[in-house]
């Protein structure tokens, strides 16, 4: 097995190698398979042989050889093979393992992110393909993170690659689509982080490997588009949220809500980095939803206790966020902030409005929030009933146990 430094290096190089191959040969599906094979060979050989002087060149060369071998074995694709050979110097194809050709010096990571988040792909396919092609994770690792069989995840990735191939989705970005595609990339990374921070189902409350990968890719995206304030806001949001992970669960893995967390266990370095990022991003231009969410997280993280939290500021930020990017989950969070500033009845009035929204009517988070506000208002029976119903609807076992425990404590 590869040691952690080698594993980190391989994951960093994965999109660069795939980008070099895709730009050179144009067959994303075959290039992705060849890149994965090269990464596996490096993981087996480098711990014993040492990391090459030019690790990216080594991977590009090995992946190129794998790809050419695949083409040679496809009799029905002989013309395509000849076209590849005609376009690629033989000296490059036969280069030693330390030479990846001139293409290996160019970083195509941003183009790979854009391709994996193409609007022709479904969001689950975008997530899976991003983690494999850009994150360098194996199909088995992605399947384990999302608690699905490896065969299911393999089919999802295969369908995504087939869509790219059938649709002729080119490498690079058509003029005028950069902003829209960048937002799609941000959204995918946001979803990956959220699934890692609060798993939607299963035995564990969190999946640190997923949120860690989302942070790594968000750092990469910040390096690729340093002028984009929303990308900085996204990374800041992730860091400020991730800082609380050590206090989110008890020794037995049980959920610990924000109000009850031991804030001494939060990670100061992540908080400081996140605050610095969002503070620098906010004055740079139009304020977007990730910057606003990061600002809200910063206010929470700066409070040494729950009682010291600046709830009026949080409420104001939620009101701005709701005007910039209306979303029922934002309204639900605003209801909590409203209750903390104006009392639980004011918060419950907002929740009642949300109950008519089909997207939220049966969501367990709406019921859990209403239960919390009813408890603050002194309605113990109503709160207990809502906690139990919320527990019944969530697929997360730690959340179910927590909500059931809250209900039991009110009976």
C-alpha cells in the first residue's frame, strides 16, 4: 500500500495526468481508465522504488502506454488508433518513465473539474466523477463513502463517462460558460462536503474522508481561480464548519448539538483561516451565498459560548442570504435565528409558512426545528411529538437516536 505522503501526491496529480491525456488523445473514458491504472501502479511501486524525480511525467507516460495498449486491443477501433499514433510522436509514446512529454507540464485541473461538472450529467454523476477523476479516489472508496455497493457506484461512473463520450463533450470550455460552470463545480464540492459533515444515512454521523476531500478540492479550486470571491467563500465555509467536527460527537459517536458542544475542542487554526478568507473575500465584489454562509459560520465560531453568540448579526445575515439566494433551508435557519432574537413564537410563525412548501413539508429537519422551538416556547407535548416524527423520517441513525432521546426527555 502507498504511504500517506504518496497517496496525497497521487491524488494531487490525478487531474493533471488525466487532463494531459484527455487534451492529447481526446477520449475521456479511455483516458480516465488509463489514469486510474497508472495511479494504481504508482501506489504499488513507489513505496519500494521511491518517488520519481518527475512523478507527473512518470504517470503521464505510464498512462499513455496503458491507453495505447488498450487501443491496440480494439480491432474495431484501428482507425482511431492510427489517428492517435499519427498525432503523437513515437518518441513521446516510447519515452522512459521519467518523461511525460511537454504536455505534462501544463495543469488542466480546472478543465477537468469543468468537464466532470458538465450540465449534461446528473448531480450524482457529477459528484462521483469528480471524486474519481479529479479527486483520484477509487470506485471502491467512493462507494464506501456513500454507503452503496461498489457495483452501483461503478455503474454510475460508467454512465457518466458514456454520457461524455456519446455527447461529444469536448475538453475545455465553450466561450461564455465559465461563470456558470464554475458555480456548478462549487455546488458539487459543497454537496460533497455536506455529505461528509453530516451523512444523510447510515450508522455514522459524519464521513471525514468526504469532507476532507471536498476541502482539498476547494483549496485546489482557489488556487486555480484566486480572483473568485465565492470560491474563497466556499472554502471559508468548509473550514469554519469543519472546525467544529471534534466536538460534534460524544465518545460513543452520539450527536452533540451546537448549543451543547465543548467549544474548547474546536480547531482554532481552521477558524482563523476561515475568518481570514471570508474577511478578504467579502469586500472584493458581489456578495454571494457561500460568502454569506461563511460569514454566519464565522459569527458562530467567534462566540466562546452559545449565550455570547451575536444572534442579531446572524439574523441580519440570514435575511440578506434569503434575498440573494432564496431557499427553504435558509428560511428554516432564519426561523431559528428569529426565535433567538424575537422569541420562539416568532420563529414558529416562519416554520408554519414553510410547512406549506412541498419541498419541506415532510423533511425531518423542519420537524426537528419546530420541535426545538416548541420546546423553547414551553410546549413539551408538541415538541415531543415532533421530535418522534422527525426521528422516524431521518435515515441517519445517530440523528434518529438523538431525536428520540430528546422526545423521551420531554415525556
